[in-house]
């Protein structure tokens, strides 16, 4: 399965989760259920993946953690806030660059509609 298909399955899972649970629960609830739903669809999912900073031959374990890493190729950062801020997108881009990954999804379960809460963040990704 390619990265775009994995992203599509992930967005579909998020949509159904938002539809069935509604907005505004704690982020940890969405994370646990989303991970389970993705595994049920046959995907390998890691939760709370450590993200080190590597620079000039040094590795610094600064405590960044990606909410979900799917099939080792798609990073997913989950939020449950009323409105996403530009800082959330920068967070995902930082993680993508540090992990040298091409694509991430920022999914916010705090909004009224799911559509307004899904953002694709790219790091030199070509579909």
C-alpha cells in the first residue's frame, strides 16, 4: 500500500471517528481509538513515537513525540482544539523534517466538522 492510500484510509478512519464520537473529547481518546481502527484495517501503527534531534553527528532526545506513525511512512498528529493554529502545522513540519518523512496529517477532532480539521503537511512530497 502506497503512502497516498495509507493517508486515504487514515482520513476515512478519522472521519468515521469524528462522526460517531463527535467533537471535543480529549486527544488521548481519539488517539487510542484511531490507532485501534487503523490496526483493524490491517495497518501497522505506532503510538507516541519518540523524535530525536540529529545535527552535526549528535543526537539529542528532546522529548518530541509523534502521536501516530503508520506503516513507518505517514506521520499523524492529532489535536482536539476549537481551532487549529499555524503553530500546529509547524509542529508537524518539524517532525517530518526531523524524521525525514514526506507526508504528515494534522487532524483536529475539536471542530464542528471533520473537513475543517484535516490538513496535509508535506516535506518534499510528490504524489
